[in-house]
DNA sequence: CGTGTCAATACGGATT
DNA sequence: AATCCGTATTGACACG
C-alpha cells in the first residue's frame, strides 16, 4: 500500500507512462506516446528518483526498443551511495536482476537458504547489489519455496486422502459382502470369488476346492 | 524473519 | 505484424 497520494499518483503515472510508452504502444501512435511523456513527466516531477524504476525498458516482444524519453536511463543495477535507503523518496523501484545475478543468488540459496551478515555483504559486493536487495531476495525466495512446498504437500495429501477414501469404500463393500455371505444362501464362496479383491478364508477355500 | 501485498515487468495467445 | 489483454513472475515494502 502506498503511503501517500503523491506516491500513488507517481506510481500510477509511471505505470501508465510505461504502459503507454513501452510494450503496447503503437509506434505510430503519437497521441499515446505523448500521453506517456506527460505521465512520465508528472511521475518524475512527483518522484524524481522514480526514473530508476523504469530502467530496462527494452522489453517485450512488441519490439519497442526504447522509449524516446531521455530521462529513462539504461539499466544500472547501481548501488546507491545513500545508506542503503531502500525507498528512494518513497518510490518503489523495481529492477530486474540479470541472469548472472539471478543464477548466482540461486546457487547461493542452494547452499544455504539464509545468510549471515558477512555472507550477505560478500554476495552483495560480488553481485554489485545492495545488501538490502540480497536480503529481500532471500526472504522472497524462502517464502516462495515454502509456498511451493506447501502446494506440493497439499496435492500429496489430497491424493492420499482420495486413496484412503477409495480404500474405505472398498473395505465397506467387502464387509457388506462378507455379511451377506454370513446370512446368505450357500455355497456363497463361489459368488464371492467374483469380487476380485476378496480374499477367501482358508475354510471357505477348502470348501470350494 | 515470515507473511501478505503491491506493482513493474515478461510473456503467451487472441484479435485486428 | 502490430496491438491488446490476461496472467505469471518477481523485486520491493509494510507489518507483526
């Protein structure tokens, strides 16, 4: 949740600006492009550092290479020099980690799912990220791993439950048949043998044979 | 730290 | 082919 209206507006404008200015923008559509510029202008006005949030705008198969907005910079992944201030004027910026960064984080996560401060700092240095970013990445990764595992467990339990239910049904049926045998006409063992899963008691077996 | 959530980005498929 | 739309992914943040 955004903390104040300015952020909301800035966020909306950034989103709108990007939405209009990137993937879905018909290159010819100057009107939309202009809207994008206006939105981004507003966004940057409200949130000057928001520009960092819109790096890497080379995306999408819609083949829009880059918005012609000079204030959108290339993908920096830069470490800010401020004291790990994660909220840049309250603006939530979102970078995409490079493949190398992601895979190194993944590898590191495989080795240990939590990091001590030294490991965190080392990894951050190595990846040219802020320690906060590494920390958040690991938090998210743990949470999502857990979520996936929960989902897997849920499915397993569901299957197990279904198996038990089937087995229960089968046993009930078997019991019913056995009771029928007890009171039913003789010789019942022949009929019983048609029910595939029933096992005959040794006495009955002798009788049949 | 875990959890819930937001929001930017990516992507596949449908539509024009 | 370009565009739109729905959805998935994921980085970031707030809160307890």
